[in-house]
């Protein structure tokens, strides 16, 4: 399963949700969904890239893979 670590990175960088929303040009309600359900929200790579830029990190730092959940290649 792939989960987003945007909330954790924003907290580490001391960037509020509203400030991140403005910097990355992401709708605040969509960003709140990312914060609340980091393992079930869908985002585009473009949005992931904008969030990474706004937080001053690499996009790979905003995602985490865990072995929980189904994998397509197990079917």
C-alpha cells in the first residue's frame, strides 16, 4: 500500500495547511483529504510534484510504501 506523508513533512517543515495550499496551488479541501486519509486519497503526479516543491523536498520523501494491502501482481 502506498501512503502520503504530506502531513508529517509539513509539520516537520512547520508549514500550515493553508500556507501549503497557497504555495502548491492545491485546493485546501483536497489537501485536508490528503491529511485525513493519506492511504486512500488519489492525487496526480503533478500535484505531488507541486507539494514537494512547496515543501522543499523530493517527491519520493512524500510517499511511503508498506507491505499491507493487496498487490496487483499477486492476482
